[in-house]
C-alpha cells in the first residue's frame, strides 16, 4: 500500500512538471472540443501526402505570425475559431520557428479530411488537429498539449 501511494505521488509530480513546459498562452486558452477522442498513436505513421503536411506547416507559420487569411477558413471555422486564433498564434510564436510535423493519424469523413500531427515545441509536444473541407479550406483547427 505504501509503495502504491509513493508511485502515485511520483506519477502526479511527473505529470505536473510536464505541464509546466506548455507555453502559457496555450495552457490558458480554451481548447475546442477535439474531433478525435482516441489517444494519439505513440509513433508517427507514414506520410503519404507530404503536400498536405507542407500546407499545414504553412498554415501554422502564418498563424504564428498572426495572420491566417480568412479565405482559408470555411464559414463554420471562421465563427468557431475567431476567439482562439490569438491564443493559438501566441503559442506558436513561443515555439519559435515553425515546428516539424509528425503525422499521427489521417481519416476521412464524408468530404472532410482529418489530420492529427505532433509538433515538438521546446521539449513539449503540441497536437495539431486540422480538418480540410471541400476545396481544401480549413473546417476545424485546434492546438493542444500532448498528454
């Protein structure tokens, strides 16, 4: 029983110390409800669409510089993301150069193409969830610390 309590305390300390490295702007930001509920894969999957990954990297770079053109977003995304864009931009600026992306999952639902990436940021990984709708416009975008 005593060892179980110690192990639990050590695990909680490790979890809390990992949370401290998350950029403050992202940790304080309200996170939109993620589309996927499954835990991300531990390892990246083969990226058979490197052009999409490059597009996501460009979107993150634009967002980090504070300017994501509205025409890249669907009407639904514009309405939902407006409050969070500033916090996402601040979190990406804290990472410095646009982070390298590792593809964790890729799914399709109707005309939407869902992608989940891991983006290393100062020793902490951010998860980038992005959904492209018809016409390659962004229908959903979320950044959150990987737990």
